[in-house]
C-alpha cells in the first residue's frame, strides 16, 4: 500500500473563504475597489499592532513599495541578510540601489545585528531585517543603529505573521513591515502582500505609489511615477476570512514545533541534528520547522532524496544571496554559508497531525542512517 505524501505546506481554506469570494463575485467588485480590500487592511494591521495597512499584489512588491516610499533610489545602499529568499535583494535592485549583504547569527540564524555597523557607508539608506523562517530578528540594536544614522527600517515579515519580539508583533516595529500571503504562508490569499506602518504620512505615500501615483482628490492626475501594485477584491475576500484564523494558525505552528522538538529529541541528543532555535526574547511562529544536519559527511540533498523516497517532502535552506549570480561579489559570509549547506526545512503546514510529525521524525532518522 502506498502511503500518502506529506507535503511541505498546504493552505487551510474553508466555507467562509468560499462565501466571501462568492459575495465579491456577485457584487461585481472583483478588482481593487471592493469592500473586502479595506476590511482586510484594517483587520490585518490591527492584528500586527499597526495603525495602517496597505494591501498589494504580492510580498516582493510590498518590499519594493516600502523602499521607494522610504526614499531609496539609485546608488543608495541597503543592508540586509544574505541568508534569505531572494525577494528583498531583488526589491533593492528594482530601486536602482545596491544590496549590501550581512552575515547571520549562528545562534538564531537571523541577521547578525552586531555586524551591521561595519557595513555602513555614506550611501547607506535603509536596513531590511528579515524574520527568517518565522523567528524575529534582534530588533533593538537594529533600531538603535538606524535612529543614530537616520536609516529606514523595512521589516521583511513575509514568513513571520504573528511572531513577537519582546512582546511586540513583528511588522509594526520598524518604519514599515512587509508581509506575503503566498499559498505556503501562514495565511494566504493565493498571491498578495501588505505593508503595515504606524506612520500616517508614510501610509499615504504607500497608497499613492501603489495606484499609479494618482492623486486621490484629482482623478487621473499624477504628480509622481507610481506603480500598479494593487490587490484584487477577490484576494482580499479570502484574506478577510484567513485573518480570523490567524491566531489559531500561529498556535498550531508553535504546537507543531513542540511536537517536532519532542519527536526529534533523540536525534538531537545523539548529535545528528540541531533543532530549530528560539531566543528567550522571541516568540517564533516556526513558518518552516527546520533542523541543521551536524554530520558534515551527510549531504542535505542525499537526505532529502531519501525522505522523498519515504513520502516526505522537504526543502533545503535558501542559497545565500551573495552566492547567486546576479549578486555575487566574491565575498565570504561563513555563518550564512554554513547554515545554508546544512539546513533542512521539514513539513510545516498547519493541517499536519501529530501522527504525521512522528512519521517525518522516523523517516528522518532512517534517512540519516542511510
């Protein structure tokens, strides 16, 4: 008998999502002017502890919009971690600016805040802390440096809906926070993203830029070059239902992490893996529950292949951006490179059951043995 595959992640959608989409279709407002847009913006911003939400077409565009609104332009420099998905580096490039890559902390796997100052130049305009795999960056030293040097802080919280840093939800800590609602994120609208901020003037500029730079009080008058980065009412209809589920999804993610920690404890004690860390000042949402392989003789790709043979889908860690052809400088960032070489994302969908986590743990133990 063939056992069902355990996917990396699958969206959890229900009757309210369907009913909202049907309502949007029947209303005729299926583009970017329907009532669900504003409702989704208000509800998600409130969840983050932010005053303003600006819904956009996807998370990468949220980053680009935030950088442009913060004044990042040609020949500026933006500091960001190398160990991340490529989107923030791409967004910097869209501005004509230069991404300056910073190494990671070996303890938390996040941007090494202590390494930022050495990367500063007179051209530095902003910092993008990426809350990688759902764990917050250490924000206090980042904010202190930014305040001292007049830098914008654009949080990439695409993987961290509901994560907390010292009791504050990420996204509303810096100048602006950027989220993704792609299908594998903690909540989804299929595609889609959002900027959140407590700065009313910045929110107004984000809205202006999102809609072609068109003056909201003077139709078809454009004082600035803008973008068509709008979210559709159909996407927002799904988002309105999803955001109601978000607190429960966050708790389920943390429960999955506890299950994994229990089921993988023997492998960790045996020194075969290192479990996903959580700093004492952080509340991670464990978007992807991840482990590090500790035996350098065991390649991640080989373990992934063995797990696939056992019906378990996995992902490797992101390639550090500074090693990718469009961004390669020849520099070495040893911590990020080491994490990327040994990191493994395990199935982490909110629909997983304890029995599936146990099966993943058994399969991983077998895959490590060969």
